[in-house]
């Protein structure tokens, strides 16, 4: 009876630890002991660049159905979520028993400036998702004229 209670407590402890680190899926820790928990945290591969008018994020999403993509901006962070395509042999990978659906992904990208979410556009062409977010008025540089007296 005592032995059973000890193992039950150990199982509860393991579950608590796993739940504690569950939210780290967007935390970049390549090559660490947390790789199992962060699997897929760097999918899709993204490139971020900006000019005077906009911030542009390009994400490589080959084979992903554009209808499965969901985009949102929360607290100056762009969130890209969706379903990875089902490749041949992927059924074996899905049946890994860890309880996680490896076909879904969620990637968070911190934006360098505030953006105008209402004017944001997105298009997916040939497996590349391009999200163009105009900079918010406060983020744009403004030229100030100096009056000469």
C-alpha cells in the first residue's frame, strides 16, 4: 500500500513538472533538455524585416493549407498557428503516445515596433506566407521642421 502511494505521488510530481513547462513551446532552447517540450517551436521558419512604412514577416509553410492558418497580434507579438500537412508515413509519427498533436503548430514572433493591426494583410503564395503590417503612427519616424527666426 505504501509503495503504491509513493509511485502515485511520483506520477503526480512528473505531471506537475510537465504542465509547468508546457507553455515553453515558443521559448527558443535548441539543444537543451527541454527539446521534447519545445518540439515544433521553430516551425515555421520565419524572416522578419522592416522599412520606414511596414514590418513584413515571411513564413515558409510548404504544403500547409492556407485555410488552416490563423494569424493574430497580441501585445506586440504576431502569432501564426495552423496545421502541418500530412506526409506519407506521418501516421507513425503521430502515434508516438505523448499526447501531443504534432500536426498543429503555433509560432510567436515578437515585433520590433507597434503595428496597425487593422491595416495588416496576409497572403500565402507557393508555400510562403507573407504578412505585411503597416507601422502604427507612433512607430513611424517623423521629420520635424525647425523654424528659423
